[in-house]
C-alpha cells in the first residue's frame, strides 16, 4: 500500500504543478464554469483517450498521459465548484486555488486508502482501456445526475463520482508508467 500511496502522491505532484502553471497563465478563470461544463471537458478528454486506444493513427501529438492528467485536474476543479459554488468572476487567488486543490487531493487519497483496504490492489490487474471505460461510465452517470438536478433515489452523488474518476485516472497513469518501464 505504501508503494501505491507514493505513486499517487507523485502523480498528484505532477498534476498540481501543471495546475499551478495554468493558474499563473490564466488565473482562476475556471471558477466561472458550471458543473456540466466541467463534466463535458472531462468527457472530451476521456473520449479522446478511448479514441487513441482504438485508432491506429494519432494526429495530435498528445498522448493518453496528458489527457488523464487533464481528467484529474478538471475533476478536482469540479469538486472545488461543488464545495464553493460557481463564481461570477475569477475570485480565487493562486494561494486559495492551490489550497482547494490540495484539500480535494487529500480526499482522493483518503478514498483510495479506504477502498484499497477493502479491494486490495485489484486495479493493478486491470487494463487501461477498462479503466477508460469506467471513467466514461462514471461521466455518463454524472451527466444523468446533473440532468436530474441532483435528485437521486439510491445512488452516490456527484462528489463520489468525481472522486472515483480521479482515482481511476491515477490508476491509469500508474499502469501506463509501469508499462513503459
């Protein structure tokens, strides 16, 4: 489990670094995005990953890794929006945006720890393509929850789905890195 936690932290460190650089370039402009817009951004990235996995030719010189990082960062932004609401204007300083990022990252790590205890490291036996499909399925669930205005009968809410998406994307990045070594 310690190896997995270290791998998680390393991936989140890379994701945070990109997030921080984009904050420097754009500020917190993403704060105006409503949840369906963030969900659609995540969906576009997941759909591209699936396309890359199925196509023999790639025309844009960005691979799966960068798309999985995008999925993680947009999912963290969605969790931040869920907790803080949507802003009319960019309202987070870089410091506040990074604090919120770290808070959501910790939630993902806590979830991983709990689920890894119950499931073991079963995800290590999965194919990256299966993880991609699970992310797409979670996104379709999120879209349905959004379309239903959050009304649920028995299912997990948006936050649980976004956290699962984050963890699946981290799993995929770990597996991709291990396959390339």
